[in-house]
C-alpha cells in the first residue's frame, strides 16, 4: 500500500514546477491590459509605455494629473515616480521593468503593487546613451509592509 499522507521532496519540487508552468501558460494566454496615467509633457513615460508594448502588454494612456491618482491608489510619497499604472489589480509606480510586472502577475504576492522610486538611469524609459545604467530595486509595497521584489541593473535582473 502506498502512503499518500507523507509529502516528499519530489512531490514538492513537482508541485512547484507545475505551478511555474501553469503561471507561464496563463501569461501566454494573454497579459492583462495596463492603464497608465502620465503627465502630458513627460517623454520618458512614453518610452516606458513602448517598453511594455514591446514586451507583449496592451497599454492605454491617460494624460492628466497623476498625484491625485497616486494618493487614491495608496502609493507612498517616498516611492513616487513620474507615472502610475494599473494592471491585474496591482499598482505599478515608475519605471518598473516588464519582466518584474510579468513575475508579479504570475506569483501574485500580497501587496498593493511594485515601484521603482525616482528615475534610475538605464531603467526602461530612462536609457541614456553613453551613461552607465544604475542598479536599483523594484519594491513590493502594500499597506502593511515593503520588501525588495527584485533588483535590476538597467533593464536586466541583477
């Protein structure tokens, strides 16, 4: 008789692999749309939107005051950047790489969203020819806590 009550390492590994595979399958079926609100005069925001579209996202852009939206969505002032987006029930603040957003949508961690505070050189939309890209943190934030979700150097995970 087989003992089905004992969890083996193999079962855990297989379960994790199935979870990752399912998440990738779900993303392959179509990414949720991204709604971006940006200042009408901001060029780096347009480059970030192009980065998202190049990575398979459908993006709608609304131009107008961004600060009231940040307050309404719970973006902490110290994490604020130049544009705010919403995707899959999460808030995306600033120049968050598309890869981090895709990971967020697969893993679905508890939190309000992701932020890249400020405007780090080399982050998507902030590429400057001849300038060395910064290493920066993508922060998972929520009403109760903040943590580093991932680190990037330019547009590449660090």
